[in-house]
C-alpha cells in the first residue's frame, strides 16, 4: 500500500490551517458533495482498492517484491507526468516543491518507497492479512516519533492503545518461545516476512513525520511523484546490484498493470474523500481495510487465517479505531469551541 493514504490522513489530521480563508473554503467544499455520503463512499473505496492492491502482490509469484515495486513506481510516473506537467505549466506549481522543501520531498520519497518495498516483501512471505495488519502498527511508531521529533504529547490513552496494538503484533508474529505449546509452526521465511511487515510500519510512521514537515504548501501530486521517482530509482539500483531481475510470466502481466492502477486509484479516492470528510473520519473508515483484506484472503486466495491471526487483527483494529475515533472527537470539540 502503498501506505500513502494513511500517511496523508494523519498529516492532514495534525497540521494547522494556513489561514482563516483557507479553512472557510475547505468547509464550503465539504458542505457541497455531489450526493449525500459521497465523501464516505470515497474513503471506503480507498480502503477497498488498497486491499485489492495487496492481494495482487500475493497473486504474482514469478517476480519478487522489489521488482514489483519498480514496475508499480515506473507505471505511476507515466500516469502522473501529464498532470504534473500541466500543473507546472499552467498552475505555476514548482516541480521541486516550495522553497526549502526539496530535501523533505526526497526524504518522503525514500521512506514511502522503502515502506512499499517492505510491505510487498512481507506479503510474499506471510499471509496477506497478517502483512497488512502488521503495517497498521505504524500508529505506535508515529506516536513515539511524534513525541521525540515534533514534541507531540503522549497521553495515558495513547499508551494503553499502543500496548493493545503490541499484543496484537505478538499474536500475529507468534514467536516460538510463547506459542510452541499451541503447535504453531512458523518457518524462518515467515519470521523474515514478519520483520518486513514491521519495517513497513516503521517507514510509514517516519513518512507521516516528514509529511507534517512538508505541510499544506506542498502539492499532493508532488508527494506521489517523489514517492514514485525515489522508489523507481531505489528498486532499480537494488535489482542491478543483486542481478535478480526476472521477466514476469505472461499471464501475470495484467496483474502487474493493475498493481499500478489500484495504487493510483487508491490515491485518487483518498484525495477526493479528504475533500469532503475530516481526516479523523477517513482514518476510521480506512481501518476497515484490516477486515477487507481478510475477506479477500478467504474468498479470493482461499487461505483461511488462523485464530491467532484473527485475534491479533482484532486487537490491532480495536486500537486503530479507538485512536482515530478519539482524534476525530477532539477535532469536532475544538471546532465547536472555535465557533462559539
């Protein structure tokens, strides 16, 4: 997953409004959707499309996750360039970003693309439901990093929910010294997949911090562009060094094309949804991807998850849902006080 949708939602959740006029315009947009529930529908569709993106990685078996990441980034660049060029020429949007932000765009691209590579590696080594759920543990790393890097406060509630999420991670990773008595058989390859899943969460949390540094002056398309450019460069270098490039099977080529289409589609639904709904609402709806991915795992991949995975996913979903709901509640309360 790309995990950009979660990252952007958190970024928008925590940043301040640029000006009173901007806030007023954004509120006007939110009050005029094409039809009732349009914003919620887009948020839900974002979660659904990203779930299919992860499932496609599992269906592609002839090439490794690094190569899949390279294919996806290259296709995304091709799809974005006409839009980027139009904005550059007619809307005066500097392709290098606002003054002083270029280095943060590069850093955002590096952390985001590394997170994608790690997620794809995890999906190919463990069940897709476990991999996606592990990625959602980004909320732990985000809270800790936000405290030390940005000076955000950590509440008792945050600590409790982080502990619940950590317990969920334990159930999903199933370390042998804890679960050997239950007949759990996890191979070395599975544990490597768990490590990649946790690394994807770590990079996702880092990307959120960088996005908050970039702030609202940086156009959203530039975030995606640098994410794709850096990802394409990084994966190409890795493939050249390791010599691991393989030609995909012909029947998997449509899946590889859909991988980029669903990645961009998720971005589009996320962007539209955030125009009509608050970031807290988006985060709550986005958490339903955990449920969606397990449904796809059973119905499409015919892979029944273990009860330990379901317990871990349930704990992760509970913690994410609770944190997002609390943030949304405080946002609404703050807005109400400002109106009074």
